[in-house]
C-alpha cells in the first residue's frame, strides 16, 4: 500500500466517539424548523404526484 492509500484507509475506520457535544437551544430550534420544512415539502410533492397520476388516468 502506498502512504496515501493507507491514510485514506485509516480514516474510514474511525474509533467510536467518546465525547458528544450537546446542541444549543438555537440549534435545536433550527433543526426542528428544518425537519418540518422537509416534511411539508415531501408531503406536497407526494400530493402533487398523486393528483397528477389521478388526473392523467382519465
């Protein structure tokens, strides 16, 4: 193995983290807003696809 390959290979097998950083309240609010936006977008896309399929079947 070359040195570059061994460096990449060693990064793929990380040790289990022993220290976790608790997210701040602002980060938790931002995460919640982002998750809600993703859920609404996904639901809107599903409804759009359903309506398109139903309207084209007639």
